[in-house]
């Protein structure tokens, strides 16, 4: 695998058209289960200022998958194909380049343009982590376009509990630096150790292929890509609006996630009328990749009847 290379800024590529989406560079397909790639056919989509990429696959009621930071649609690569057996699945690269100061309104406008083209009317909305934050904002702003909402490892606001300070501000930067800088073999050995002990976002269900994919994503993410997302996540606070929401909502969270995630999931359940909570067994924050069958089955069984 040609993994040992410098990160690529998604704003630069071999195309004359400016990429505004958080584009994941070439080579990632070598790191994933080939069965995940069936039907995965990204197409360019024009947004103000440039293009992003959209994947639309399958037939049936529309289910929209909103990705986590930094906005790569490939975060859903393990789930999309399974869901496409029952639904029309839409996912896309979230914007990482803004004409002015990054703001949630621009992300919502992008989402509206994409859904007007690929999922007009109401749809099932699924968001993981930062994507769950966008899903909340969309449900608040456009409730008539949301049949059902699934928030995966998401939050109404970003908090810094004492028990999570080490993981967020020491362990996380060290892990990312190690995976970006080390050659593949020692980087994989470190990642295996982290996965075995369930450290940071890793869990024991992360196999070597997935660990390579995660490393690829870390190495392919530039500071310019992630900075706008960090700024917007830090601004998020939906606690005032969520109690007025009247949309069927399921909150899921990995059983082995960091101490920030479970309280955040429980807060969402308290705030959203009628919301349910389910734990993804054995896994951590990467469960759309390490437990895609469980998540796809849960989405199908819970959301399917609500979209019929």
C-alpha cells in the first residue's frame, strides 16, 4: 500500500475546478474491504465557490449520512452499501473551504442544495459526531424535511469533562502525530496496541485494514481542512432549541467511547422529546467503521418503518 506520503490539502488537486469539500485523496480504496466499494461512485456537485463530491446509491426512501470531522463522506463507506439494499443513500464531503468566516448557515445551505438535487422532500437524517451536530441544525431549521433523526456519538455542545482532558489534549495529539509521522509498520503496531486496549477512538474490532484506513485519513487531513470544522463545533450549542423538536430521534453511542460521549448522548436524550438511547456493543467512536453491520441494521430496523 502506498501510504507513506505527505498530507494533501483538499483545496489543491489535478483538476482546474476548486474543491471546497473535504476531499480524501487517492489511495484510500486500497485500505478498505473491497465489498464496501460496490456501488460507491462519487460524483462532482457544484456549490458556491467550487465543487464537492456526492455519493447517491440504492433505491427506496432517502437516508442521508452526514460525516464526522473533518467531513469525509468515506467515514460512511462501511455502512452505505448495506443501507443501499433498502434505501436511497446520499452522503457527501462537507465543505472545508469558506469564502468568508466559517458559519453553520453555509453548511446548511450546502446541505439544502445537495438534498434538493438528490433527496427532495423529507428524508431520514443520520449524523455521526460532527455530522450529528449538522443533523440537529438541519432538523431545527427544516423540520418538515426530516422524517426521522439518528444521532450517532453526537452532542448538543462541546464540553471538556475532567476525565477526558488527557484523552483530548494529550493522547489525541500524540496519536495523530505518531500515525502521521511514523512509517507504516511501527505506526500499525502502535495502532494495534491502542485498539487492543480501547484507547482514544480505537477499539478491539478495528482490524489491520481499518487501522491502515484511519492512518490514511489522518495523513491526508491538513490543518486547513480541519480548522473550520473545529471552529464551528466549538460554537455549537443546541440545548435551547432541541426541547421544541418533534421528530422521532434515536441516539446511539459506542459502549467504549470516551467519558465525553456518553454524557453527551444522555443529554441529547433528555433534551429531545421522546428520544431513545442505544449502546453499540464493544466498540468506540469509530463504530460506523468497526461495527458497520450493527449500525446499518439498527438504522434499517429503527428508521425503515418511520420512512415507509
